[in-house]
């Protein structure tokens, strides 16, 4: 029989039980906001003395803070507690060749600062210099030192090769292709860094706080300058053997030139990209007399002007690529995200749904992302928060 004096990780010891109870309480405070000792006791099944000891322990560790009382409600007033937002911070970044978006959130998930930083046109730059600039700008605005960051997650086009740690499928992101890039960034910045494909992070955002919550199998199609997809199967992100799952822009497509040796070509030159990426959207728009400056604007212009022929052609192209993915994956849900779907709104979504229904045997629901702001940054923050909370909540 355990006496509670042995290995602190031994099942059933007081140390382990306290850790389990503490973590349960912290999760409840994250989910439900300020709670009293009595409320925490009821929700966790702990006695009032044990709940009091738990809160005292967490307050001493700097993980919870008192935030007023229940005064004004029926019954005697009781002290309320919430997660201490200053217990840790995370950063999420969305990087492409022209700009960096960066946001910092506290451990509760509240965003404390957001920035969009342009990158010099044609400047190859270096990953470290660009990320340092972005993080220093954001931490200064938030009144933080860089060392306050518990985790940094960076979203980029392409994906890290699991074998080499080198960024693949993103030749246009210059200055980002050194081996051991993540280790170099972490060491130089002095904070833990992780990298993930940007479209995968958009899918994480949908899975955590968007329309894919509770959905086990879904596909996210991202249409902006480039085209990409994210595959979530059985509730988990499917990255593929080399990290290249979802690089659907390279898919051969009817109506597009057959491009061989795509790894030798310029970025974004595959069949699906040639039909539905931003340059193709702009070219199609000019054929229909639309004059918007970028793909999102011309699609929005088409909706406003009733350019049905343009919208239907674009929808047919998007649905043709989706049909190949849907036929293989058979997801419950397909989400459209990125600038082009946002520009087309519900009208474009309905047309893609109609075309897809005629092209594929599976009939998944097809929805337009409803997330506000950058889905990539949201997904990066959510990913960083998972890691940071595991660290912060488990080490007091």
C-alpha cells in the first residue's frame, strides 16, 4: 500500500492526485471563467477544505488570482478566482514572401497585440532577421520581454521535411531553407519555436474555435495567391511521409497544362494552381471585364456586379480539384478559406457546392470559414497555447 512518501509520479500518491486536481481546476477556470471555491468544489467533486487548499496552492504558484466576489448574487458573497493571464505568453506568426502577421496572446488565449509587418519587395532576407523583427515589434507593443514567451509557432507555406528539418514546397520563401531551421531559430531567439504549414494552422483554428469543432474528418481548401489543403482524419492532422500532404496546388487538372518535374519549376506552378490560384483568377476576371486589383477584390466585384459566368467558371475549377480530394478522403466536412472564398462569400460557396455535388460521389457538407482575422495566426496561437499550458500548468 502506498504511503505517499515514494516516487511522486507513482499512481495514487498525494503528489499525483494534487497535480491531477490542480490541472482539472485550471482547465475549468479556462473554460468557464471566474469561479468560487464552492463552485470549483462542486465541479471537481472536491471537499471545501481540499478546494481551498488547491486554490491557495495555485495562487501561491502565480497561476490564479482573485478577481472580486459574488456580491450582488443570492447568498453571501464569495471570493472569485481566475487564471492569471500573466502566467505565460505565446506568439503566433503567419509568414509569406511579402509580409509577416504576428500576434501575442496570454495564457488564457486573450490576444494582447497584433501587427502586420511588410517585407521589402525582392529582398531575400533571412528567417532569423525577419522573425526577430516581428517578435521584437510585438513584444515591445505588449510591454513584454521576449523571454516572457513560452512558445512561438510560425506558419509558412510548404512544410518541414521530417528527416532533414528543411523547409520544402516553398521555394518562393527566400532565406528560409537552411537545415535545422527550427533549432537555429530557437537557439538564437532564446524561446521555444515550432513551425507548421500555414494551411494546416488554418485547419487547427477551425478545429479549435471554428466550424470544424467536433468534426473528426474534414478538408480545408485554402485559395489565395497559392492553393493548398489541410486534411484532418480521425481528429488528427494528416501531414504525410514528407510533410507534403495537402499540397494540392501541384495536382494535375483537366484544362491545365501537364507540368512534369514540378519540384524543378517555380513555386505555385501545378495544375490546380494554374486553374484556380490568384493569377488564374485575375486572368479569368479580365476575360469577363472585371477590374479589381487582386483576386479577392475581383471575386467580390463579380458578386456585386452579378458576373455569374465568371463565378460559375471559378466554382467549377475549384470543385474539380476538390472532387479529386473528396473522392479519396470522403470527409464529413469541406471548409473553404482564404481570400478568394471570402471575396466570393455565400454565392461562390453555393456554386462550388452545386458543382461538387455533380462531380463527386461523396456528399460532404461544404461551408465557408466564419473566422474573423487571420486563420493562420489563430491556429498558430492555439497550437502554441496547447504547448505552453502543458508546460505552465504542469511545473508549479
